[in-house]
């Protein structure tokens, strides 16, 4: 697996990471890994393929516990990231300094590690200055409990304020052929400040992988049924958009998922972290590093799926309210 820097002066990580959300959240996606042994086998397959950048979060059910089991005897060659910040109740997000420490201690215990390689704030807390939150996270670095800091779904303005307190190696944001918003302001800011963009949902929440044709392909309790892009005419239009990408993938002798990931990999400061519950899919995703897109193909993808091409907002009103800026 190719390696790339996590930011201009950051550590080397695998060009494609492995998102662990589907390992621990039941009743979120149609397919979730509920068995510990299956989760361990899936992570081990990812590691064997060179996908050594693992991304989880304290809100992902028992994902951190499953990751801990998979890391036994293999921690030395894994770059481990986890996130904190989401809390139950009306507050939604907690960025207070005291909570930063509490959350980190709990994640260290669940992951059974002494140090987390990359520690993210999952969402900025609108009730707490980002300087307070990042200041507390920086204390964890000084104490050796965390090596590098990251943020998720923050505006360039918030990123700049955080960067003034401590280097931010990465910002995690939804980024794919279906969600190109980071190209407007976030990516330029990261390039100026020397950070990397870690792209979650790089397959457009499944659309770009060609995993479904109708809404009935999703389980009744799959959360995506309530996502604007999966509702009514939006769903129909987005399937049609994904079909155009699929046709191009067939002509390029690769799968739609590999084409979508290869498109992201043409950006050297972007690291996609696709998640899956299938060993077959993780093998497919890793193969994207072998897909080389021509200038003509990139131009065609820009034409097929420009900024704003996907129908519907990324999140419903509640989810959108948690986005910074």
C-alpha cells in the first residue's frame, strides 16, 4: 500500500485508511459487524492489505473494543485514530476541557493502548471556545497520551483558531464525487496551513459503490432512509448520477468504488477512509491504489459530477445543526 504524509510535516500513513464505524453501530447501516471474531478478521484483512490507518470513535458503539482485540500483537504497525465529542442529551457535543480528558481516558482504556496516534474532536462545541478544547487536547499530547491532533467538520475559520493553539495534522470531512464542498474553502486552508484532509464517506454513503438500486435495498432501520439524499426524487437522481460513474468504471476496467477512491487519491493531501462490513469490499477498496486515472478521465468525472451534482443536503436538520460554520 502506498503511503502519504498526514499533513506537510506529519507522519506517514497508508494512502487508504479503514473506517471502523460499521464495526460497532447496530441499527445504523444495513450491514453491521456484530460478531467480534468477524470484526477482528475484517481488520486483520485490512492490515494485511496495507490499510494500517484505522479510524474509529467513542460514539461507534463497541467499535473501540473490537479494534482493541484486533490490535493485539499488531499495534506496532498501526496508525490509530479515534474521535470524541458527541454526547447524549440536549447538549449534543461536549468540548469542555474536563470532558476532553475524561473521554480520552475512556478511549485509552477501551482500546487497551497507552497512546492514541491521532485524536479528533468529532464536532466543534458551539458553547465552548475552540481554544479551550484544543488547549486541553494539546495537554494530552504533552502528557504522551496522544501524538497528533485532528478536527472533524470544522470551518476554515475554526481551523485557523485551533492551529494557533497547536498543530492540527488533519481535518476529517465528508468528501467524494458526491460531496465536493471541501474544495471551495477547506482544502485551500489545509494546504496553506500544512494539514491533510481525511475523507469520510468517500463512496457517497454507498451510492458510488453501486450497492443499491431502490430504497428497499436498505434495511428498515438503516439511518440513511432519513437522510435527504436517500429520499424521494433525490434518491432517483443520485442513483442516476452513480450510474454514470459506474459506466465510466466499466470502461476503465475497475469497479465504481475503485474509480471513486482513485479520484480522491489524485489529491496527495487527501486520505480516504472507506468503511465496510465485508472482507470482499475491503479487498476491493484497497485495489483502488492500482487504478491510474488519465487527465481525460479526470476531466470527464468533473463533467459528470461537479460540485453540487448530488441531490439533497448531506444531513437532515439535526445533523446539519452540528456542522461548524
